[in-house]
């Protein structure tokens, strides 16, 4: 392989350089540093790292609970066998990764004490607000009670009024989805037994086959599993060929009550090469789906987004029924594609930042939409064992044979299998994975090719530098005289004070200008970037409308509600909604962008500084030393001294506050609080960045030397003494250098 040759070439050059280090001093180290010449070990790690990116293809599965994600994965990986457990509610869904392993096993990560404390605090908030709202509702009901009575009518007791107040308060507060999710989660924890401690739970699960592993996992992620309330994530490993070189990331539902898991989900989605957005065909891309999709953010590299209309078999009947099965499927896909295009276009209009992620889906919804039916795939694989079918399987088969008898019947096995396959559509989904894998492989190959080209150029430059240094050193030895070198040393000592008077002020003035320009440029870069921060909240914020039912006052309204469900008014309310995960992701990316841009500016400024110092200091030295100056030695010494000036690492080190941790989609008062916190943070970001820049510039001043003349004189003295030693053993030294030149010229890629 090409990179093996490059690593071998690098090893040869480094061995030659290291074995002759005593002849060149710091020149080789300077060259390697300035030209980013990695060691052979670092070079090999770099190539292996790029290749590692191609080893695993990350597949993300996104969708609301009961969207058919588990059925799809069971069809893709386990040939339709119901191996993966299905979460019953958004709160019971764990973050799950599935990949190849040498044995059937799973590693379970439980909520930490901090996670549980966060859940409890949110649950307490919900309970406090529920109690308060229940009391308010009860007071409203009691206040209306005299107006709603007629002579002789029965009077509801207080217990009935309390139940009505609780129901009304619960109905209203369930809109506070983040708090409600935490309350539900904590209630499950308490019901599981307060004596349970996640630290004592078994976290490693072993099994002999997929079915046995699935059975054991039910205790951890099943709706009634005894460890389920404490399970944060599950990492599944199976020695199945279908899992070779892939990692599936099955995300939990929306409104995750735990911030750390929400953040981990968003970060994992960024690593995905392809993301399948699974939505039931019967309720395709509803508001819940759009909230879940808010977790998907932009990333560099590949990220194919594919819409999966799951459970398509449920839409084949009624108005969608056609004489031919293919016509029915095409009609369903046309309708779903049109809905996808309009829904995502609306999302882009109301939320441009999110919308840009889905541009490909909007522009070509038909080609990026696939239908699927995990149930039909399962029926296909278990066609010959109908006794294994459950009630849902039997019901589906009855509907298919009743409405499409020409395509489904026991007597026409091959036709039935093909028809079930067309509904399952698993082959098309696997084809998408194959195409993404090819695209990923091509991109990785391009990266390897570009890395090989740049590495080859760097190593060849290193080779030429070795040859150049060797040739120059031979010339120096042949032309040097020990007596003359001693005279140069004496002259250098004599003129050291004069050098200090000329060099140090010039150096300090140049460093002062460097710091001033660097501070101004860093502030300018930061200001340009910070202007963009105003768009972050606007892009993640949208309005939503919902219809709320309000009981009308008065006796007549009370009778209407009791007798025929009237006496109510439907009111449409427009409220604020914020995708908190998107805000957090955007802010994190934004801070990283500031860090990267400022780091690049520092690197550019340091490069300019090196050039300015060389240009200003070299003429001064030559003028002071006059005829005794060795131009090449002066240049090398100046470079050595400049390179010895320590680099200063810039670390922005700005973290998001606790109130800005990801909490899923937020509405109403929760959205308002989050927006206020985000606005406060963004508003203070400018001053924080400015302070970080000022601190950095202060550190640059503290770390830089105030005198450069002493360093220069010491370096020249060292070089002259090294050269004296080489002149005293000229024949041996020149022989070593000539052999080095021959070996360098013989080395080839």
C-alpha cells in the first residue's frame, strides 16, 4: 500500500537524520517543526486514523416511539425475528447502539446519581405545578358550582370535584413535556423499589444467541423491566455478519428527561453516515416527528438522510385501495412525498437553520422516500409457520387476502412472498446502505490520496534539506580555520554589549507591534463571528398553534357538557416553541468555530512574526559583526532563537451554563425561560471572548523573552564550537557527511 512505502521512507530519513544529529545541531528540528514533518509513528497513526473512519459505517435511526423502528431493525439485521425489544413510551426508550462483537453481549449504562437528581428535581417541579394548578381548578369548579345547580338536582360531592380538577390540571400540564417526562420517569423509579441502587446493578449481559440476549435485555429496556427506569443506554454486540463494519444508533424518543443522554444522542447523530427518519405512513411527519428531527444537525462529511414511511401495509385499504398492489403503493408514495415536501418546506421557512439540513429531502422527496413494513417482512420469513403468528400478524394477513386476493393467498406461495417483499421493501433500504458505503469508501480514498500527496512532498523536502545541510556543512568545514573561528568567538564576546543595544530594542518593539496587531486581528475575527450569533436563536425558534378546549360559564353550559358534550369553546392559541437540542448544538459549534478561527489567526500571525524578526534582526547583526559575520551561520542562529520563542496555546474555554443544556423541544414558559437564558449567554459572549483574548495577549507578553541578544550570542558560540570540533576531525567528519549524502540520494519512494 502507498502509505506503507511513505512510512518506510520516513523511517529511513529519520534514522539518517537522528544518527547525524550531532553534525547539524537544531537545524533539522527547526525544519521538521516549520514544515510539520511527523515522526514515522505519528505518520502511521494518521493514515490508520483515516482508514479507521472507513471501518465502521454509522447508521442513525430517528423516529418517535411506536414508529416501527424496532421492526425495521429486526428486518434489516435479524431477518424479521422480533429480537429488539419495543419501548412502550418515550420515557422507557433507551439510547441503543448495535454493532459486531465476538460474543452475544450487551453493556448497560445506568443513570448516574447526578442524572437521577436532575430527574427528581424536574419531577418535583412538575408535582409542585400540578398541585398548584389542581387547587386553582378546584377553586374554579367550586366557584361555578352554585350556578350549575338547579332545584332538586343532585350535588356532586367534593371527591368528584377533586377528580375533575386533577384531570383538568394533568391535561394542561402534560403540555410541559420535559417536566412530564421527568415526572413519569421518576414515578417508575419509585415503583421499582427505592432500595435499588444503579451502582449495584449488573451492567454486563452475556448470552448464547440473539433470542436469549433479547430476553435478558427486556429487564433493562422493556416497559415493565425491573431495571428499566434506571437504564440510560445499551450497547449491544453480536457476532452476526449483518453487523460487520456497521454501528447502528437507535435513538430514544423525544422529550428526554435527562440532559446528558439528550446531548449524547445529538453528538452520536453527528457521526452518522446515513440517518433513517422513520415515520408511520398513517401519521406521516406529524409534529412529534418534526420535534424528533430537530436533533439532526449539520456535520462535515457524509450524512445521507432517508425518509422511511413505516407500517405502509396499514394504508392499503379504504380510499387508497387499488386493483393492483403496485398502483396502491405508488399512490401512497406520491401522497407521502407531497406531504414530506410541503412539511419540510414549511419547517425550513419557519426554522431556516434546521431546514438547510433537509434541503436534499425537500428538493427530491420522491427519490429519498422509501416505504417499509417490518411486519410484512416478518410474515414473509415465517410464511410456512403460520402457527407462530400472533393476533396482529393474523389480522394483517386477513386484511391483505381480503382486499388483495390476487396478490396474497396460501395457494400462491411465490406470488404471496413477492408481494410481501414489495411491501417490506427491505432490499431497497439495504441498497441505500450499500450506496452510502461506496460513497464513504470513495471519500476516504480521496482523503488517503490527498494525505499521501502532501506527505510525499513534505518527506521529499525533508530529504532535500538533509542533502543541503550536509553539502553546506562540508563546505564550511573545508573553508573554516580554527584560528579564525577563535577570533570570531573573541569578537563576538567583545561586541555582545553592542549587539544587546541594537538587537533587544528592535526585538521588543517588534514583539510589541506583534501583540498589538494580534489583539486587534483576534478581536476583529471574533466580532465578525459574533454578529452571526444573533441568528442562532432565531433559527431554532418557531411558533406553533394548538386548539384548547375551555368550559363555558353558566348553568346552560354545564347541562350541555353533561348531556351532549357541548358547553365548550375551542380556542386556538399561538405559542413559542424552541428546539433546545439544536440551540445547544449550534452554540457548541459556534464556540468551536470561534476557537478554530482565532487559533488560525494566531498561527498566521506567528508565521508573519518569524518573517519580520528575521528581516529586521539579520541586517542589524551583520552590521554590528561586520566582516567577521558568517551569513549562513547568522541566519541559522536567528532561526534557532526565533523558533525557541514558546508558542502560546489559545483556549477559549467557554462552556454552556447548566440552564442551557439540551432538554428536547420546549414550549410556552419553558421555551421562554430557555430563550432568556440563551439570549443572556449570547449577549455576554462578546465580553467573555474579549476577556479571553486579553488574557491570551498578556500570557504572550509574559512567556516571550525580553532579551534576545544573549540567546543569539549563545547560539552562535555553540555553532562555532561545534564547527571547531568538526574542523579538528575534518577527514572523519567529511567522510560521515559524504556517506550521509550518498545514502540520502539513494533513498527513493
